[in-house]
C-alpha cells in the first residue's frame, strides 16, 4: 500500500514525523481525506477531530487551528495544539468548558472571542475523548 510522509509541528516543535496511509482533517471549508498523490493544497484547518490511518489502524486527535500544506512529497501540518485521544485530560477539558460557559453567560469585561474559542476547543476535546472510535 502506498503511503506519504506526514509531519506535524506545534509551537513546541515536531510532534509527528511518519509515513501514513491517510489523513482525515477538517479545513474551514471541507472535511478532507488525504491519500498518497493528493493534489497540492494549502488550507486553514479549524479546531476539530483529526484522524491518522497508519498501517490500517486509525488514531484520533483533537487539534487546534493551524495550516495544512499538501505537497507532492508529503504533508506538513502546523497547529497551535494537538492531543491524542489517550492524552486528553478529560477533567481539565470539562473544567475549561465550565469556565468558558460561565464567562459567556456573564459577558461583562471579558474577551468574548477568546471565551468562545476556549469553549470550542474544550467541546472538541470532550467529544473526541468520549467517542468510541
């Protein structure tokens, strides 16, 4: 089976650098299934679930915003944050959701955009943790 090189970087450095069968990722406009020899593409990715299929095994991740660059020789993904399903601290995610929800219920003297993004990230992490994929 054909594979392609997937490199994932965060502000803390290289997170992932392996050959994979497929990448499923949510851009601002589409859910993309990227296979070997995919057409070149640059897209902004949104807070969402990402799946990596490697050796026929699927692994799910919670990702934050970032940029996707599909090239002829592989894929580079730059994201603000990434957590595998196994690495998600569900208690911390639920606390973040509660904090953001409370801030949005009483929106005086807060950064509404920041609180909304925090809520989206927390909901994404919780959904991935609780999904039986």
